[in-house]
C-alpha cells in the first residue's frame, strides 16, 4: 500500500534542501552586485518556505519507505526540483515563459545541457551559477545527495537508492547505502575541485572554472560562454577532455583507485570497451575531418576527440559546430548518441555495459552453435549474467528504441524536420544536449514549440532514470493492492 504521507514528507524535505542550495546564487549575486539578487531571494524564500511547511506538516513517527513509495518519490523529486528550480529564471524574466524556464532547469538537473538561451553571456552571474549548480546537484543523483541525511531523520534510504541506481552495472556498490552515498559525493566533489584548479592554471577565470567543472563532472554541458569551450585555449580543451573521460567512468572504479587499486580500471571489461569506443571513434572522426575538410592534423585531432568524448560521455560541450562538417560525419555522430558512458557514472545514454553484455552474449551464441553439447556460462568481470538480467537488458533496448521512435514522430508532427526531431529526441534521452539540424551545437531549443519542449523535458527525465523507473508507474500492477 502506498504511504502518501511519507511521500509528501520526503518531497517537502527535498524541496527544502533545494531551497538551501539557492543561498549560493544569492551569495554570488551579492559578490557581483547585479540585478538578480531580488529574484534569487524570492526564489529562495518560496522554495524553502514551501518545502519546510510540507515537511513539517507531514511528519510521522514511523518513516519506513516501501518499494512502491520509492518508485513514486524518485521521479516526483526530480520534477519538483525542476518546478521550483525554474523560479530564478522565470521570476527574473531571463527566459520567455515558464515552459522555457522549466525546460532549462530540467535540462540542468538531468545533466542534459540542452538550452533555450541564445545569449548566456547576458545572464547575471547569480543566475549563471544557479544554472550550473543544477548540473552539480543532478549529476551524482539528487536523491543520492540526501540519502546520506535520511537515516539521521529516522528515514530509511535504501529503497530510494535502489530505484535511483536502477541501471545495469558491472561493479557492485558497497552494501551500506549511507557510506556509499557519502563516498560517491567525496569522489564527485574531489573531481570538481581538481578540474577547477587545472582550469584556473590555464588562465580561466575562477567563476568560469567552477561552472565548467560542475558541467564537466556532472556530464552536463551548460557553459558560461555562447561559444561553449571554443572560447578557450587548446590547453583548457584538453583538460576538459580528460575530466569528461573521468566523469564517464564508473564511480566504483574511482572508489577502488582511491583505496590504492590502481589497476582496477584496466581489469574492468566495461572500462576497456569504453576506451575502445573513445579511441576508435576519435581517430575515425579525425581521419574524416582531414579527408573531407583538409584541417590541420593537430586541430582535427583535438576537435574530433573533444566532440567524441563530449557525445560519448553525454556532456554536450562543443568546440566546433559539427553541423558544418560533411553528412558522413553527421551520421556517425548520430550513432554515437546511442552509446553513452559507463554504468555507475554521471553519463547518460544506453551505457557501455549493456553493449558489452550484448557482445559477450553474441560470442556465447557462436560458441553454442559450434559446440551444441557444451555448457557455457556468461560472465562479465565477477558478475555472472543470469537469464533475468539478459532479458531485462534486451527489454531496455526495445523500450529505449521504441521511446525514441515515438518521440521522434511526436516532434516531427509538432513542426520539426526529420533530422532535427531525431537529433532532439536522441540527445535529450541520452542526456547529451546538442542535437542535429535546428538543434545543433550552434543553435538552441528556443524555436521548438511549447508542447515539444514538454515532451523533450519528459524524455530527459525518462532517459536520466533509465526508463523503467518511470514506465512502471503506468502499469496496472503497480497500482494494484497485491
């Protein structure tokens, strides 16, 4: 049975916590003395007061979260974060209408990086900081942020952790949920700090360095510059490439390396395939740029690897407008949008682990054809792949492609040309940001009709929570009392 009171209680707590994070853009507004201070203060007051009242009015002695409660809480928290997170943009009139503000904020929290704002350099620093902070909060998972807090409040967080971490992963996380959440946040913030230092060493302003580090480690993609990373030096571009690769790596491998297990990534089959995808695609695109566009090898290599890494890790930063490249390159970039980063990372997409599973299963079927009487088992690292896991992975692929097809049709009938519709759906589901056609890296989503923006916002959430955590809510069995 669904416990409505505990659901409302957790929602109130989450909104209150979001409001507290709005103190940071207020501080930035005070530092820069710009006209967004009043807007940020209003947004802070509305969010914290609403969250606090809802939290306090629904407190109960028994705060045990059930499985069904968790499945309702997880997507609702993301939606509520976006509804209230849109206030700084909407109240200050920095975007046209609430739909655009919600789209921008959902894009931030889901670390998609798709934007409706053409001139981000015109935004005041407080709003820019909040925009980038949504990446930081959404990257490791909004719920992971306060799962470590819930036990202190008498609320169990394990069910939320399981729903938030619904995707297939090769590495097992530590059994203690609170300790795992805390370790993940330490590693996450350590990477943000390290990248910020390296960017400052490359003469990037401190404010820009912080915002771009938030976007990189969260694999988000919001920039403080209209030209994204093209506005900065080759050194800065290479620094961001390296940290995008780290952000797209399974965070359990970071945890193992922090314990001194330096060889752990290279013993991990998913990480090896992840590097193979990156290197192969990067070299292939480099060759095509040189062949079709006669670029210098050094710039072709840098642009190719930056865009490849940005798309595979679902970050969405750009150094060039790849829509000016040849059609062959467009098609290859479109295919890259369906890969994604490693499982257990901040990257979105289908994930490398699922491709690894399919490749392993394909090889197993060949072995069974050659040796029909032999008994084979499918293993990936230390994980034994069961028939249930294989079926779930296949179902995910089918659901992902079906959702992509339906989303493309809806966007196409809503006024987008076929290439733009396909690109917009692929990139929002994958959490990438820039798409193809009219929503390419040099464009924004401002021209997408209002209904299309709500559809794309829903696709961002579907992709971020890996489909099933949302789809289960529309099944009859979920609402039955059995």
